[in-house]
C-alpha cells in the first residue's frame, strides 16, 4: 500500500526559530494535507494543498505541494510555545478514497 | 456545532472483555473512519465506511468489527480485548478532496 515518509521524527527548538518538516512518498497523491495534534486531542487540519506546485500560507505556516505530487513540506516561522505538538502530513488519493498518514513530527519549543 | 463526538474518553478493560466505541458526526459526511494511534507509529486505519451501509478494512482490522448504524454513527467493537489493543482510538469523518478529515478527541483504551 501507499506509505509516507515524514521527517524529522522530532525537533527541539528555541522560541523564535523557524521549523521545516517534510513528507515524501513513492506514490502520487491528488491532495496533500497537514494536521496538528495538541496533547490529549485529535488532529486538526492546518493546511490543504490541491495542486502540484501550490504554495499556501496560513499565518506563520507555509506549505507546498511538490511538483512531482510525491512530496510536501511545511514551514513554521518564528516559532512560539503554543506550536508544541505533533504535526502529521497526509496524502489523499481520489481513487483510493482515503487518506494515508505520515508517522508525525513531534515539535518541542523551549521558551 | 459538535463536529465528531466520541465516547467514552477513557476505558480500562481486562483481557477477553468486549466493548464498543461510539462515534457520531453532525457534518452530514458520507465517509467515516476509525484510526488507532500508537507512539511513533502515527495514525493507522482500522476500518472505514465510504457511505451508509458499506464498510471496508483498513491497514489493521484484525480483532475489530464496525457498524455503520446510519449516516451519523459509526461504531467500533472489540469482541475479545487483548493488551496489544491498548491504544488511543480516533474516529474521523469527511476525508474527501472537498472535505478533509475531521477528527474526534479520541478514546484512550488500556487493556490489562
């Protein structure tokens, strides 16, 4: 089946630093999605990308849908303590009718 | 607007006991899903239902059964719980190109 490789697995950064994480796949996806999970809660959608090459921002977050449709990255600028959590990428394939998730990047921000 | 509601939030079972996890959504989504989350392993799909009356296996279906009771409700049943089923279980709905997944807040299950 389809698999996503998400890296890094974890990050420990100082408040104010920028963060970058990415996902790669051996398969093509129609849609790339980035979710954030706060402790004790379910994942919440941050950004959805629908076209190859698309670059989308949501506040301090920027994500891109890779031109080959097999990868995506998420950047967080000027991190703050509330950015702490687990970030998941997900690829959606219309033919499969379901999403495939990466294993997550756990972000820790030191004040 | 509640979104996706899961019950219970916490549960402790003894090996061999059975239980049903409940999930309901109020967003009129056709598709609903059950995932389990284990440390370092992300979200793994157990079962999903593309529409009322249909269910399909995901990556890790063994030891589970599901029922799509109606468009709103999708339940997950453990007939004979095992310690390997200790996990956090998430229900989600949506998951189409136009409507990405919306998750509930999870059920934390411990099997001793």
